[in-house]
């Protein structure tokens, strides 16, 4: 087919100055390039609106040479590609119907009366729909099963039809027309047309325009058929819970309004506490670290001033001790059992060492006569020297503490910021989780749920393939393995074992699997390659054995299916 198409394109290109040749060549190239084996069998690269636009371009051509061989060959190729795209679009619509039908079927299969009778009473009282609710669940399940079987059979037939059209080496107008008649009958509720290889191709293209326009009506007919058997709406299913949540919400609003003053006070208190916390554990420590790192000169100047004051105070104390010692040298030398010369020779060194015995020995003697010593003696001078000593010791201690604090200033500031750092870390993680949850909600499931659902769906797909690897084929119904009868299918070849019904069900499972795999968007997980491998399962050219091998290859190639 590709060789035949290339020859046709070359012939059209040789007459490119002709409007209809240029238009037909562009449209055939556009339709053919939109078909890819990387896409699922049921998916096309063009939308319904694009196909209708393409048909309008062809219909607007003013063709005069209707018996021209090039024109006829071009229309045949165009009609073939148009038929393939239309069949793919219809197949995808039906797969969507089956997907939603299975959701309704699952609901009614597991529908059980609520344990709380009041919930059922609320549902019945406020949301009773006689036409819908009078039908028993078992009848709904039976009807939905029949419709699922009917649609699966059509989907399987469409899949084999698409493959047959795509594999035509030489275009068979009879087969294209037969498939067109069948598709028309499906879309227009068994209304029939009878086109054959002798029919006017322009009329057949017009029929495809009508079929594309009928999609909305087709979906509407299906909705009208199913509306009595759909599961209840979201509001009806969860009405009692919404009633309870609304009641609790109204009560909460009432309590908030009645206690608004306390709540406002609490908010202000919380704000003040938060401000204090940020100030004490973030702003102030960071300022200290900044000043210690970049503005250490000012703090060094203050430290040098304190050290200079200490040196001056110490020098004054030494002078006071030495002067006091010289004034009372006689008495102090006797007390210390030393000669006067020995005492005076060591006095300067003892003063530098701040030896308070110089004062305390004489101070102790004068305390025996405190009043006389205070008035006539040196008791007051001794007290002042002791005060100076306390001052010097205090300044020395302050300098040592300042040195210690200066050496560990950054460490203390970092320790003070730990609570703020922990809080900021918690907020960052929480924000990240909120954003992640928002992205997860956009893809409806988190990665763990997606992984589990993908594995379960692939298990079902593999079961279908295993049951149909040999003849007679098997199927599973309500956990019971049943031998299925081989139905006649003119599209089947030696590779195809599955019937229309089985292949339709298989394709619907792959469609459901694609619903989950398309939500994986991660280069780390090779999501593009993973989806391309899943797409291969939809093509009927592959045998059942080859599809089983593809599933095995998928399982060992993508680690996220094995490791959580």
C-alpha cells in the first residue's frame, strides 16, 4: 500500500499546478501521516472536525474530468484513509461507552442496602425516580451485561475492519464499500445503504460526512437508552452525608459567631506570639550572625573600651594598695613578722597581684574600734579599697564573659534559630505535599494507586490472552471458566484466535488500562515508552503469543510495576 501511495503522490506532484491535484495530494498526505502504529488501534491523529473540514475541501473542488484515472485513483486512496479514520473514531466512542457502562455495572453488582435505614429513607423520599428506581438491581445488571456484550462484539468487528483496511496492498473498493454500509447501519440505527465498487465515490464521501455529523445524535441515542440503568448521580449517592456535613457546618458557623470575640482575641494573641517567635528565633539571631560576620569592628571597639577601663581600674587599685601599705608599713610588717625593709621591697609586687592582705590585716585590727577608726583611723579608706577591688573583679569577670559570648556568639545564634528552621522546614514540606496533592488530583490518582490499578488491569488482560492462546478459547464469567464457541469471522487469519466479542472485551480492557497509564507523566518512569508498549497490544496483526511476550517485556522493563 505504501508503494502504491508513493507512486500516486509522485503522479499528483507532477501535476501540482492543478488545484484539485494539489488539494487531493495534500489531504491524502495529511490523512496518511496521521496514522501511526505508535498510537492505539482505536485512536487517530485527527479529530472529527478536522475530517469534516477535509471532506469540505474535497467537495468544494470544481472537477471537470471526472473520468480521469489519476482523479479516480486519488479519490479511492482518499476514501480508504477517510474510512480508516472514521472507523477509528467510532471505535473510540464505543470504547468510551463500554468504559462508563462498566462503572454502572460495577455499582449495581455491588449495590447493597445501607445498614442505616434512615439513609435509604432519605434517598427514597427526596430523590425517588419511579422509572429508574422501580427497576430491580438484578434486571439492571442483566441489561448492562447484554449491552456490554453487544458493544464488545461491535468493537471487535471494528478492530478487525480497521486492520483489514490498513493492510490492503491494492485498494478493494468492494470491501471499503461493505465496511461503509456496515458503519452507516451502526450509526443510523440499522438504516441501510447499498454502495458498491460502481458507486460514485463523491457520493460515498458525502455519506462519510453524514456519518461524522451523526456522532452527537449517536451519543444522544445511547444516553437515552442507558439513562434508566445508570448508577445514581453523585448527589443522590452521597446526599445523606452532604446533609450531615451541612448541618455540622451550620452549627460550626453558629458557634464561631457566638464566640467571635474570644476567637478574635485568640487570633490577636496568636499573631503576637508568632511575631515574638519570628523575632526571637529568626530575625534577631540572623542579625547577630550578620553583625558578627560583617560588622565585627564596632563590637571589637566596645570590647577594647571595656578592657581599657578594666586596666585603668586595676592600676588605680594597685596604687591604692601600695599607698595604703606604705602608710601602715610599720604595723603591717609586725603583723607579717617581717622587717620594714623586707615588707617595703615586696609591697609593689603584692600590690600588682592585688593582695588584699595589705588592707585586711590592718582593717581587722581597726574593726575592734570601729567608731574611733572611722573617725580618726583608716577604716573608711579600707572599705573604699575593698569596693575598688570588687569593681575590678566585676569588670574582669564581665570581660571574661564578653570574651566567651563573643567566641560563641554565632553558635548561640544558630541554636536560637533551630525552632524557626524546624518550623520553616515543616512549612516547606507541607507546601510541597499540597502542591503534589494538587497535581495528583489533576491525574485523579496518586502513583501508588495508579500502580495497583495498572497491575490489576494488566492481570485481566493477560488472563484474556492466556485463555485464548489455544482453541477452544476460554473465558471467565463470575469466577467460572467457560469454553466459548468459535464464531465465524471473515476478517480472521491464521494469527487471530479471538472472536469479535473476545477481542472487543480485550480492547476495552486495554482502553481502561490506557486511562491509568496516560496519567503517568514521568521521564524517570519512561512513561512515553511505557504507553507506546501498551499501544502495541491493541493491534490485531500481533498474535496472542506475541502480546503475552509484550506483557512480559513490560513487566520486567518498568521497575515501578514491581517495586513500589
